[in-house]
């Protein structure tokens, strides 16, 4: 069997499998595709309208996380400072 015959057979098998798959489709898929085609501009408008709100939410979330992280760092520095102050006070008393 030559390479050309093998390719022809595999192409024929592929064509048969595709046509079998298309034969199993119902007319509902055509209706669904048409409905999605006509609904797609409205879906896009909804996404465009929601985009600023999603962006604002993400920005707010990011700033909140940064503020919490900064507060933790400042609290840790304050604890170290209080501890150092106590240690210095204890040295003076001794």
C-alpha cells in the first residue's frame, strides 16, 4: 500500500465520521446558532457595561489588601519599638 492510498483511505474515513456527526444534529442546533447570532450584540453590550464595575471592584480589592498588609507591617514595627523602649527602660532602672 502506497502513501497516497493510505492518505486517501484516512481522508475517506475522516469524511465519513464528519458526515455521521452532522447527520446526528437536529434542527435545534440551527435555531440555537441563529439565536446566539442575534443575541451576541446584546451580550457584548452587557459585558461592556459591566466592565467599569468589575474594574472598580478589582481596584478596591487591591487597595484594601495593600492597606491591610501595610497595617500589619506598621503594627510589627510598633511592637518592636515598644519592646526596645521597655528594654531601654529596664536597663536604666537596673
